[in-house]
C-alpha cells in the first residue's frame, strides 16, 4: 500500500510540471465571507446572487450551512468548491466529528477541504508539530480518498500552518495524491516575502490545488499592513494582482481560484460585481 501511494504521489508531482497549453480560465468561486452582508442570508438568495454575479460556486466555512445551501447550488448549477475546516493538532479530537459524514455526503463532487491548522503547543511554522499533523491529515486523507475528496493546507497568519512553505513541507512529507497546498494572496503578503512571489509559486506549483486572490495594497511593508489594506475588492488597491495570474498561467495552473472578501465594507451586491468585472478583465489580459 505504501509503495502504491508513493507511485501515485510521483505521478501527481510529474503532472504538476506539465505546462497547460490551454487558455488561462480557472473556475472562480467566492468565499462565504463575501456573502455575509448580503441583503438576505437565505440559502436561496446567496445562491441566486452567486449565479447572477457570474461565479462558478462558493466556499463554506465549517459544516453548518452545507445542508441548506447544497440544493440551492444544485438548482443554479453551481458548485461547492471548498469547506474551510479547522484542524487542532494538539487535541484528541482534532476536527469536527461530523466531518466524515459530510465527506460521504459530498462524494465525487470535486470537493476540497482546505484546512487551517492550529496548535497551542507549537509556535507558527514550528516543524516540531509536523509529526502530529502528518499523522492526523494522513488518516483523514486516506478516508477522504475513497470519496474523491482532496485536502489542501491553507496558510493563515498567526496559525501554526502560517506560510505557503509550511503547506509545501507537509505535503511533501505526507506524499498522498489527494493532499496539496493553497496559495492565499493576502496571507502571503502579510507573512511572507512579497518580492519572492514568483519563486514561491514555482516551488508550490507541483502541489498547488487552490489559489485565492483579492485586491490589496502593495509595497515593501505589506507585512505591517492591516486587513483593510490587504483584503479589498478586485480592482482596488495598488498591488498588481494581474502579475499573480500571469505567473500562474506561465506555470500551467488552471485549477480553482477563490475570491477572499473578509471584512470588506459595503454591499456584496456591489463589490462582488466590481470584483467579477475586474476578474474578466484580468482573464482577457492574461490570455492576450
């Protein structure tokens, strides 16, 4: 079994290096936080708004909204791309015990669990926690593989798994084809070295399952900026988001991209339209 896993993982790595000659046109979904301040919080309204704006689907945080939203997404031919799942590597019960049930429910839908990983024992990026994390995620991934569900490490500021390099390191240690990494632009700008964008993406590319983007301010001091500067609608802020998409295209990436919207002020009905119009403009420019 271990030998088979290693072979599958090698195939997974090699496939990541193949350059996609097709146009850059990845599926584009919106984070749940982009819908929080909508004019209604009903599943029907959320689904209709996502469809109207032109997204391919959504992310949800945790499991509580899944049952209500799934039929509405199906009605509009939309997809649940990701579930944002908390993993606590110090705990006897490291994640929501309902998760196994939902993995079964969402069999073969193309779902990703993008996991944010926490520890009270280890500081951010401390490799001393790797053994615990590898054990927990390997067991979860082994179960999820039977249902076609993938697991992607989501780097998050001030969490144990904080940087893209942490996600890459753990993916390399686990060596399972349904385990990979996430590049999250706002957390990269907050915690990493923005001038190393291209190298960071190239290093992560063989493992990259998902990307998230948003408008942001740029400059040499993004590590010191607050979220009001680092998370804006697409088309706002001074950071060159188009540069990120161009690198993704050069590297052959065409997997899902999510729109991060945490704490953006104003009405989603307006800022989501702005972001979508900018996205379409970016896609056109990237493919010229």
